[in-house]
């Protein structure tokens, strides 16, 4: 009884101690952390939110408006100087074109821009996208508030200014002063763009809706929306906030005491501020102190409540767990005493459990060894060891396992299976789910054939190896023991292979190819048969249409030292710069056909395909090609995932087709620049090869497209342009003198003087010699 009470007491005290220490420690740490850190985290979060808001306003509103003005100033299609002076009176259509230009810029961003104005300081007239042409008298009478930027720009030493937000009437010509309006800010800039406001020929002004700024603040700072405003560089209101008109003086008094980026503490608010770089204004946000106090107090109350609840739950659970753990412990000790015949006074409870666990561990260790010796992993390791060339002497346990597995078999072969997905199979089709290699292995081992034992395993390279163990009755169907005749032996293994292919053909998603090696008499010689089969199964990649790979021609290919002709190897690389899909496809087909029909080793063919993929990859890198989704394609990784040559052909053609489509698209967008590059290349390489193919490969477009560019853009053929440039250069060199006709012909790209003289006479009506003599006479 005392021992039971001792165990009970120990459990209760240990649980209570752990619960108290953990709960109190965590709650104390959490309380201290929450009290000290939460206020600063709130402030940091508010400051970060304001900074993001200021950055968004600056980029989405102010910088975008400046870009609109810059675009108008640099627009070559419309000269804003047409509005300067009275020149437009003689051509009223120019005025309509300018107003239409301003309207188009406003309609492009209606949520941001209300109107765009063009002001002429010389005449005092203003052209507005909203109100049309307004002379000086109408502007001063009806638009004094809306055009307050004119007086500021007339004395400004800078090129542009921003005016504060103010209410502008919707109808400036109305006689009723209380008509509705909206708040607008105005950005005014000089024209020409680099001039100051006082020296400008014209002034471009954009009325910006304050609602665009307020919308950003409303979306990004919903809590502080009504308490957010902006001040100008001189402290004037730029963007007002309702209900905080008395905040400006408080901010001005307190701002000098705080560093930039630090919140300003006033009597009732914590004020955060962030600069708006484009306008020179400052964005402010006022958060009442009660917000931080309420949040901090709420967190403190929550921490205290959680601490109390956690402590109560911990105490309750400690009692429950003590009782729950002691009950099975009590029953366990009772069972151990009953099985071992011990009395209550023999050994204490902990000693009984320790002794029982020690004995149980010995039993489990013995059982684990037994399971390990007969487990599937041991079998797999043993099979892989037989198929590999393992020089170590097999242990007694391994020999026993081999004898139990293969019995009295007198012939062994290794048969390798290569599987690849059927092209027509779909995961969502009625054929069923995709088969795994484990499914194929299980199916092979379930096959029953007279006199044949099949043991299958998946190899590390993904292929499936099947060990065919043949007894003396395997050749009974032929009327003789197949081991006595090579021909009968081949007939038997082909019959077996046909049966395997028939069974594997029932799989809904994969095609199977197989090859087998020579027959051996001992299991430990299976690595010889596996090597023999491996030399043939590697051709499954290049011959996917052949289910059996055991013909003599494969052995001849393996011993061949031949190489694919160099023109066939180089054709794919040479056709890439031309970017003609049909020619590239023919080069790929020629290379694949050479591998299929030729007598070349499989390893050599894989090497050639890898080189072709690397050549294509290097070409894509040389032209900085990126795939439609972004980034450079990993062609090698895609190549090694293909299972046979037909998949390789389809994949490579699809990749080339996508590449050509993307590059043609890029070429059409850069046609003008490409033409200039081609003309520059021709000027710099007159003595060199200027064939259409050579120049097109150097400017990275197809020869056909380059020829079409010359015809469409310059009105002459490519050959006519090159000939003209050569003749002009030759004429200049003749006029300068100091060179023979042969030297001039070579300098402009003609290898024979006779052909050069013929082309010169066609261009200028006389031979180079006559032109040279005539030029000397004139000199």
C-alpha cells in the first residue's frame, strides 16, 4: 500500500510541478513581451502603412501626372508651339488638333485627371481640354481660382510647381456662386521642358482630382482615412482632412522636436508623417492615443485571462493524467507479477517494470533478426547482388536464401523490361489510373508458366529485371530438353517473351520492350546474362516500335565503330540561324533516321542527341531567348525525361516551333532596329561575305524576313541595296585616288576586277578606268 501511494505521489507531484513551472513561465514571458512590445509594434505598423501609402500616392498620382506632361512636351506628332502667339488664328485646324490631343490624354486616365490646359503667356489665351479656347478676359473673370498657377509660374525659377487642393466649381461660367464643385490639385510645367516658369514659351497644366489621392488613402489606411492630410513645404494645407483644421498648428509646434520619420506626440494624438518626394509635400496621419491604450489594455487583459485559464486547465489535466497513467501502470504490474509469480513484497513496481522491459527487449531483438533475414528488403538486396558483378563470397545465409528461392532450377536468364507511356493514354480516360513499376513487378511474379519461376525486381535505373529460373520440364512442349539445343533454347525463350508481352499488353497505359541475355547454369552467374541483356535493351530508346530486342543486328551495332556523316550532324546546328521550321525539321528527321537505320552504337547515338540538345540550348543563350512563361528553358532536364526517340522528336519540334514563333514575334516588334543593324553591318563589312544568309544570321532574323524588310521599308531588294552601297563606296575611293582598280574591287567585296568593272559600268555608264581618267582631267 505504501509503494502504491509512493508511485501515486510521485506522479502527482511531478505533473503539478511541470504544469506550474511551464504555465507560469510562459505566461510571465508572454505578459512582459506583450506589455513592452505591443505599443512599439503598433507604431511601427502605422508608420510602415503610412510609408507605403505615401510611396503609392507618389508613384500612382504625382509621378504619373508628370509623365503625362513629359509625354506632351516630347510628343513629336504634335508641336505645342502651334498655340504660341497668334499663329493658330491663320490655321484654326491646328487648335482643334491640340485640343483633341489634350482630350485624349484626359480620357486615357479619367479617374486621375480632370482637365489639361495649355497657356500662352504672350497672348494670355488658354486652351483647355474641358472648356476649349478661353481668352485673358474670360479667364480672369470666370477662372481666377482655377488658374492661380499662372501667377506662380510667371515668377517661378523652376520648371514645374504643384498647387494645393482647392474646390473648383463644375460650371465656371455659371452666374450662381453656390454651384457644386470638386477638389482639384494642379501641376504646371514650362514648355520647352528644360526652361523655367518665368522663361517658358508655354505652360502646360494638369488638374488632378484629389479623389484619386483620397481613394488610395481610403484603401490603404481605412482606420486613419478621415485623420490623414498633407502639408506643403511652407506649412500650407495641400490635402485637407475633415475635422482636423486645428491640427496644423499643433504639428508645426511639435515637429521641430522630432527627427524625420519619427512619430510626433501631441496631447491627444500620435502623428505619423512621411515625405512625398515628387511634390515636396509631407503626408500626415493622426492616431488618437486612446487607440494605443485600448489595444494595450486589451492585450494585457487577454494575457491575464489566458494565464488563468491555462493554469486551471493544466492543474485539471495534471490530476486526470496522473490517474490515467497510474491505472494502466497498476494493471501492468499486476499482470507481470501474475506471470512471473512474484508477490507484492518481492520487488517494487519500478524494478518489476525494468526487468520485464529488459526481457521483452531481448525477445524483440531476436524477432527483428528473424524478420530481417526473411524480409522483402533482404530479398531485393540479394537479387540486385546476383544481377551485379559482386566479387564477395556469398554467406551461408545468402546461399540458403538463394536455394530456398530457386529450388532445383538448372537454367537462369536475366530478362530486362523497358516501359514507356502510350501516346494515347490519358489520366482521366476510362482505361484507368497509370501503372507503376511496382504494379509491373507484381504482375510478373503472379504469372504462372509450366516449369518457369519468375522473380522480378525494379533496378536503380528504372528498368525492371526478371530472373527466369527454368527447370528440366521447361522444354517439354518441344519434345526435348531445350538445354541440349541452342535453337530449341531460343525458341523457348521467344515463346516465353511473347507470353510476357501479351500479359504486359493488358496494362492500359504503358508499352513494354524486352531483351534477354544468355543462359547461365548458376544463380551467381546471372550478372553475365544481365550484361548481355543490357547491351540490347539500351536500343529500346531508338527502336520503340520493336517489342523484342534480341536480333543479331543489335550486337553488330554495339561492336560498330562507324560514325554518322558530318553533314548530317552539322545540318541541325547550321539550320538554326536561318529559322526555317521546315528545314530544321528535315535536319532533325535526317539525324533521327540515320540513328534508326544506321549501324551505330546506342551510347554514341545518345551522345549525338545530347550534343544536338546542347547546341540548341547554346544557340538560345546566344540570342538571349526566354520562354513565354519567363526564364530560360532547361532543355537538358526535359531531354533526359523522354523515354524514346519518337517523344524526343515531338518534343524537339514543339520546342523549335515555340522558339520560332516567339522570335518571329520579337523580330516583328524590332523590325526597324533590325533593319538599321543590317545596314550598319553592311557598311562595316563591304569586303566580306554579304550574302542574305550571312547578314541575316548576324542580325538574328531569317533571310526571308530580312529580304522582305528591305523591300517594304526601303523600296529596293536586298541585292540592289548591297550593290548600290558597294558602287557608292567604290566611286568615293576612285575620286580620292591612290588605289588601283583591283584594290578598290577587293575593298568593296568583288573578288574579280572584271565583274566589278561590269557592275560599275551598269551603275554609272562607264568603266572605273574611264571614270578615273575623267576625274583626273577635272582635277
